[in-house]
C-alpha cells in the first residue's frame, strides 16, 4: 500500500491528471494504482453530491444524522463526505486540496484523520501549495506539466507582491439606498432538525461600517451570511430587515442581491483557469461566471 503527496504546478490540467488515476491509466510509479478502485475527495465532488441529494431529496452521505450534506458547515461537510468515501471501500482515495476553506483547528483534525486512514486505505493527496504537503506521507513528487511526469519537489519560496495602498475610489454612480441602517436582525435563530446553528443573534450593520465575522468551522458564519444575502429561507418569519424591508414582505431575492456584492472561495471552482482575477470580479456586475460581453 503506497501513499503519495503530489504537488501540481498551476499549468497542469488537474482534472485530466485525476482522470488518469481514476480510470487506471497512470504511468510510471503511479501505475501501481491502475488495477485498483479509487474515489475522489474534493470540493467539486462534494458540491456534486450536494446537488444530487437536493435534486432527488435523499440523504446519502450522512444517513445516521438524517441530514443532507448541504446543511453542514464546510468542515463538517468534509468530515461527513470522508466517512462516505471510506464506506465505499476503495483501495485508494484521491484528496484534491483537502485543506482548502478550513480553519486551523479543522486542518489539524483532518490531518490526523488522514494519518489514521493510511493504516487501511492508500491515499494520494494532490496540492498546489508546498505548505499543505503532509509529513507522514513517504512518497512525494511534483508535476510541472501535462506529461504528468514525476519530479522531486523543489521547495522554492514565493513572496506576494507588495501592493501600493490607496484610497477606495468614488462610486461611478451614486447609490440609491439612503437609509443609514443596511441590515438589522434581532434575536434571529436558525435550526436544522432541532440542532441550533445560530442562537438569538442580534446584529445591525450601518452604512460606512466595516465588519469582520470571525469563528471556527461550524460556528454559523455562513448561515448568518446566507440570511443577509436572502438565500436562506430560515429568515422568513423572523425579525430580520434587509435594506429597509422586513424579510418576507414581498421582496424578491433579486431585490436583495442587487444591493450586495459577494465573493466566496467556493466560487473559484466555477471559473476556468484562463479567467483573470479582474474578469472574475467584473463578472459579478453581470451575474455571470466569466465575461461574455
């Protein structure tokens, strides 16, 4: 049973490389996996699973909890999906950047789970950062191009370019919302199957304020933000005001969304490698993935 840590350069077609492993077409030292059953653990695989459960109204990944995967936080989703992958009894599991979107405590827990897993199932971790390489994985290699040839990992440090700071530019058009309070929630709670995710939260956001919402995976950050963006139906019937209107008084989700710009790390999976950061941000003005005009 072999375990591998594989560092991919950004130029590599990761999807094609993973397909060679799953379909049993790997070459060189990785050919040892060609006659074995593999399963993929990734954010995209989790999103596909969430869509499947939602589309068919089933609970498959976490039957013992009677909860669909979408009702868990990012860290909990990964934990539940890992259980599902193990239950499929594969010979190996491919982990595609498993530490993305996790806080430090969740990263430590996941790393310990992977270390325990190596006793029973082979693991292949695919990462894009040297810092995510696991010390307990004996075989380490780097892939630099689409030949998928294995090379020793070169630990070259990269430094972020220091950007010049300047004032935030004035808006091109004046905003039409004139009230001082943007968001107001009083004693708002959210529960799933009698499990409270958010408990009597009160929060007021005014124009000109800057906020940072801090907490570990599973503490309710994403749930609170989904109430603000109008995506969470749990906001109905509660003391929640969004841009001057009480939730559920005839506003559409688009009335709310036109007041908000939002970016989540999970959205980057929807863009192609050819998109620039500028194109990704500008596409938000057109409610599209990528620019078409």
